[in-house]
């Protein structure tokens, strides 16, 4: 899945959730909601595709306001081979039955600065991905995440890059 597949999945799942669970409420389809904000730190590696494998660290802050079923997030990543990226976007998540396991999708456009050895093609790059994890009773989450960054072919050069990371996040109360 080295393209916009996660973005499309998030759109389909989020809009379905919106229609089923949000549009019939007093706040409406895109009404604001409140959730506990959380901060997440991830560490992992870019996958060897067109770039060399290299370490990456990612910091994300999930805001306390939702837009219908969609959360809002701000992220910053620094990679040994993948450069620096900062962006803002939407998340959508769901629990897996009554278990402590969950999945979350995200789509985040952002600004990118290339590394010395690899360039994603331009300063605007989109990050989309999936997180599969476990939420402990205290609200801390432990997850494996996979994401893709590319410029959606708005520039002539669009090599894209994928990363796999271990993420730990905690609610801010």
C-alpha cells in the first residue's frame, strides 16, 4: 500500500461513521466534540524502497476537539534518511469490539524539508497511515504504525516513502 490507500480508507470509514452515528444527533454531521487530548511519540525506520533504510522519530499531538467522527492532529517527524516533515490533519479510529485493541487511520498534509540523501519531490507532502494498538486501563496506548508519505503527484518527482514505527501515546488530563 504505497499510495493513498489509507487516505481513501479513512474517508470511507469516517463518512460511514458520520452517517450512521453523527448526522442524526443534535450537533449534526460535523458537530464539534470533546475528547482527551493526547501526545504520542514514535520511533522506527523508513522502509527501503526508493530511499535507504533509516531511523525516524515522530511526535504527534491529538487535539481535544473533534469534527464529527474525525479527530485533529499536529505532527512533526525527523528522519535520518527521510528528512523533516510537519503537518496537520485528521484521524479516525475505532475500538475492536469490547477489547482493549483499536485501529486508527490518519491523513495529514504538511511541509517537508529533504534530507541530504533523499528528496520526496517538493515542499508539500501528505502523510497517511494506519495504527494498530492496545489501550491500557490508564489510557496509555501502545501501537505499531505504518504510514506513507508522498506528494500525490503534484510535483514531477514523487518517489514516496514508507515508515514502520512503534508508538506510545498518553492522554493529557
